[in-house]
């Protein structure tokens, strides 16, 4: 089993890339696979994204705080902006152009009415045609703004206070489910944050260390799959007012799977760490974004893909991966590199003529490395052009 010191020294989480790959494909299967895949409950893939997002963002911040004594919120927001915004707006632009040249036009398609709200990440309240998945980005952007301020921006918090904050926020979000739309979407992210806080603390890690064992990881994975396919429509059940307890149980299973994947031992971590899984995982953000426009384009070009069935889901996945790979190479990675340079210049300006210290350079690599699943699979020594940082 992994020790706490080994965990803190680990800079690569390749198996988490595989989880992102599974989550992205599950969403596509949910949208386009048809009734034969109803028990796969692919919609729940967004919960996997949410848990990992909360875990990785908080782990990044905790490690920065342990290393430097504080978390630089300006740098945090710069990293998020250069990671999330460029490809989001590029795909949004593609959707607008695609809809414009379709027979219905922009106004008839409803894009004119919803575009301004999606530009400012309110897609969860104003669903944009061909870009409906933007609702999850709306949820995550609000999390990115608020959570760092509460957990790291209001002064140093000890383990107990920070853990109490995250657990308390989970409870508040669950209590708000009957009254506030999308309140339930924040609880998986916050459970991921809670997991990061627990694992970062030595005693907390000791309490969950058993889950780093390969056998424990396999048992959790089997249980997770059994729960996922055990309901005809788990999405409806989890969002029923009475389903919050079961929904939280599912998300907790996802969280308990993470330690074994971070440890990298066992058959589950091995499968998820394979190169094809990491390839898809590194492009999962773009793949997720292009889902709607790719599916609509395929259906228009090849009528056989207009119906929801397995072949359609496969075609959308393959075509989506081709588009996602282009976006990854031409938009995501270059803009992340720009963000790195902006942060480096900012640090150099603050450091004065002497420039950055070796420690600050190492910190920059670790920050990029830990902040998302994509980045978590890239070694510090990898060249900037090869770093699909998140």
C-alpha cells in the first residue's frame, strides 16, 4: 500500500486520465447510444468529472500552500482562464457558424437567445442548442471562483477547519436540492475537495490508506459498476428529492476509488493508465464540448446516424476524437503554454532582477502538473508543447 510520503511525492496520476476518458465516452453513449445502453447510465459520467475536478484543484492548492506557505489566487485564476476559456469559446464559435449555415438559421435555432448567457457561463440556466453540455462548465466556473476564496483566500486554515468547511458545504448543497436548481451538481465537486483535504493530511491519509490497496480498489470499482448499471435510469433517481442519499453514496464510491488509482497499483489502475485511455482522457474536455455539433453534423451528412444506436455513438466518438485532437493540439496546449509564460513573467517581475529561484521553477511545473487530469499524466520534465495541462 502507498505511504503518505509517497503520495505527497507523486506527481503523476495517469489512471485519472483513464477515468476522464470513461466519463467522456459514457456521456456520448448516453446522448447517442439509444435504448440498448440505458443501463449504462452514461449521464452519470459528469459526476466523475466533478469529483476529479474538485480533488485535483484542491490537491494543487494544498501542495502549493505546503510548499510556499500560501496559495496565489491570481495565478490560480490565470491557469483556469487559459485552460478553460480558449477552447470553450472556439467550440462555441464553431456551433454558431454551423447553426448559421443550417437552414433554420441562428434565431430559429434558439442560439440568439441563449448565446449571451453561455458566453458568461450561465449555460445551466439557458441551454444553448448543440452546446447543451455547457451547463457543467457553468457549474464548474462558479466553483472555481468561490472555492479557492473560501478555502485558501481568507487566511490559513488548519485541517479541521478546512475539512469542516468542505463537509459543511456538501451538507448545504444536499439540503438545497429541493429548492435550488443544480445544487446537487456542486456536492460531487465538494466531495472531491474533501477527499483531497483528507489525503493531504497524514492522519487523514492513514484513515483511507486501505483504499490504496489494489484489492480494495478492485472491490470499490466492482461495487461502483454494479450501482451504475443497477438502475434503469439512475440520473432520474439521483435527482429525485429522495435520491440525494443514494446519489451521495454513488459519489462517495467514486471518491474512494481515487486512492487506488493515484497509487497506480492493481488491475483497475493498470487498465486506466494504458496509452489509449490516456490519449482519450487528455482530450476529454474538447471531446465533451464537441459532442452536440459533431453528432448533428454526422446526422446531416449520413442519415443512418440520425437515429440513436450503438453505431451512432461509435461514430460520434471517433469523429469527436478527431476534432478533439485538433483542438487539443492547436488550441488547448498552445494557450496553456501562453498561460505558463504569463505566470512566469509575473513571477519574474515580482522576484526582481535575480529572477525566479529553482524552487519557484519547480513549483510552476508541479502546479501545472497537478491541476487537472490531463496535466496529472505529464511528467515535470516534459516539454511545454507536449504538456496537455489543465
